[in-house]
């Protein structure tokens, strides 16, 4: 009998030891009164210095999170910090604060003598490269398939992606938001991903603005967050939000006034789509929000609702439909809707976005996980590791817009001009043509050149980024005259006070006055006789000669200025 008792004690000790080891599963050796984890652990609300660990158990209990930096954990094989939720409840949201930016943390959950292990999360970096993932529409399609059959394939593939800072879910997390079993399957399917990576959800129509959504994530209907150089605004595009769109729009216009160069939007209903039942997309959303997107140089907009992959490029903004998270696949209309760039039907997939701030690019890759049969009943997985359907390189402002100015636009030769690039859209190359001969004269961003021959010069600037290129051409932008010298009896050179390439200030005092008219009238023949003085500088009526009409024009200009 003692031998049997000793064996039981030994087995119990082994079970307790294994339960608290760093293994990536919830302990299963529980009696009927011991709570088990239904949801999670899952990570939400991560910042540079904080995060939230969320857990739902089937029985009310208190709960503790133990955690440590990777440096401490690796050196000590344990945890040096903890946070406890003493509330006896089933759903816990445990904040962890005072964390280090851009740092790997290991953690485990302790509850009623049980524990998880092998879990980790990263805090957001303050700067530098960032990777994030986008998908949506993970709902069941019972009885044909469940989230555990299809959403899990996508979520597990995302979990295997190295270095993912966060995941955007663009809505329809579940099929029936009021049914807790739907949420059970959602969290079970995404457990490997959600335990280690922050998910930022948007409300979908199937999420129904239900309290279960808010209890699970603790997020408002619309919100925003930052990660390094990335700013993301998550919106509520659903029917119930339409009566208050103006309030949300005012918030959005203020929210996008950020210094972050990469600006992304996530919401459910697509402004652009080729899906048959929503031909062209949701016009009310375009009318309400698109001008705001354009004004604030939004890089890309991510949507769901349509269970296919689509990409549109409208007004230099990329629109992605990523409804490939597991829901039943949709047919798209042929031909595709306006602004369509690419599409893929009958697939399980997600979008991986890589931010590289140094060249100022965002690269979106559509990753296929599985193909779905047209009858929706079977799938063909594409492991390992999946395939890249397409790669799209974007930048913070979409396509560039060329623009430039110069420190001077007229003067006698030789005329030295400093050009300044004022282009938007983060260009990474510049091609200047100073004399409109079709030859690139300088690849510099802000070049200097000298004009040695009198004349009118058309200047062009072509800029390019990873997205596209743009050219700005200004006709007769630079006017170079022959040497202008003081008029007889004057000590100062004439000047061009209004920058119109005409020298109205004859006496060189910096303004047009009656003395200038008198000097001009008395020296018209002198102007004609000077071979080294270009008459174009004094031909006010632009008829290629010096005559009395020029005096009249000069007098009228004086009157208009006074």
C-alpha cells in the first residue's frame, strides 16, 4: 500500500513540475473544479512601454501574470516581475506597465496552481523597421467548416512569421457575435498567434456592435495607435455608425494630423470592391472619408467584408480587401470595378506589410496559405511556407508630386541659380533639365547652375519613388538678360522689384516711382544704342522694341501700385 501511495505522490510531483515548465500549452491535468482557459492568453493594447494580457477561464478565479525580459529570462530561466488580477471573475484583462521599448518579454499565466508557459510578446519599438499583418473575415461557416479548420491555418501561419509587431483584423471576427461558442472557436483557432502578437480589431457587421466584442477586446468603436513610424486609425464603418459619421470624421481629421510618415486605415466595409452585391464599393464611405484620406496622405486602407483579395489604387492611395481569413469565399464580378489593380478568389491568405523608414517605403505582400474549392468544401494547403501572390511597394504619400522653386528667376548673365526641391511623396531620385533640351543636367535634389547666355529658359524636374514618378515643367521660368548697368547720371544698377523679369526700377532705389518714368523717357535712345544691354529687360509691352507705349505701360503700372 505504501508503495502505491509513494508512486501516486511521485506522479503528482511530475504533473506539477510539467505544468509549470515553459511549454506552450495550457496545463491539462485538472480535476472538475479546476478552471481551464477558454480564451487566450491573448495580447492587446501594446505600446512602447505597456501591454495587456487577457485570459478567460471557464470558472471564476483570480489570476497572475509572471514576466521578464529576454535577457533576464535567458540568464535565470525564470521571471522577476508579476501582475495580479485579484478579481474573482472569468475574464481578466491584466495590464503590464513600465516595460522597455522594442523588447522581447517572456511570460506565463498562473491560476489556481496551474500555469501556462512558453509565451512571449514584444513591446513596440520607438523607431526603425516594422512588420505587421492584415487579415479579416475569420467567421465560421457551419456546418461546412469551422474556424478551427480554416481560420487556424491562417493564424498559425501568421504565428510562424518572424518579427510581427501587430496584427490588424478588419472585422467579422465571428459569425454570430451573441453566441459565446463562436468566440470560443475564434480564440481557439488563433491561440498560437494571439498569445504572442497584439491584435487590433475593427468591428465587422457580423460582430454586430455586440457587448461580447467590447468585453473581449476592451476597445472603443474607433481608435488609433502608433508603432515606430507607423500610425494606424481603426474606424467603424458599419450601418449602426452611419448616423454619427460626422463625429467620427471630425475625430479622424484631427487624429491624422500626426508626424508619423506612414498612415494606415483599417475598417470593415470596402470603399472599393468588385463583389457582385456591392458593385463598386460603399459610396457613402468614399464620400465621407476619402477626401480626409487624400488630404492627410494616407498610405493604404485595409478592409474586409468581401471574402476575397482585392487591391485598388485610387487617388494615389492603395485600398486592400483582405477578407481571406477563413470565411466562405466569394465570386468577384467581371470586369473588375474601377481602379482595380489585382485580385484573387477562393483563397485563405493574409497581407504582410514591411515598413522600411530609411528609403521611406512600405512593402505589402499577399501571402497565400491555402486554395479553396469552388464548392467551399475542401482546401489545398500551400505549406511550406505559402506563396507570395503579389508584392506592392508603397510610400507614405503614395505617388510623388514634383514641385520646385528657385532663389532667383531673372538677372544678367552669368546668372547663378539655386534650385530647391519641394516635391511631396518622399521621392528618392531627381532629374533636372535646366534648359528644356531633354537631357538630364543634374541628379541632385537641390542643385545650383549658371546661365551664361541671355534668354528665356524652361525648367523641368522629374522625381521618382518606389511607387511611381512625376514631372513638373515651368515654361520660361528663368529669364537671363544681358548685363544691366546704371542709366546715365545714376550710380545704382536697375532692379526688378516685382520679379516679373522686367526692370521697372530704373534708378535702382528698390521701387517703381516717378523718377523711373522720367529716366526711362529721357534715355530711350540710350537703351536702343547699348549693345551690351538687353532690351528685353525694358520692353514693358513685350513688342520687342523700345517705344512710347512702354512709357505708358510703366506709368499705368505705377498708378496700379499706388
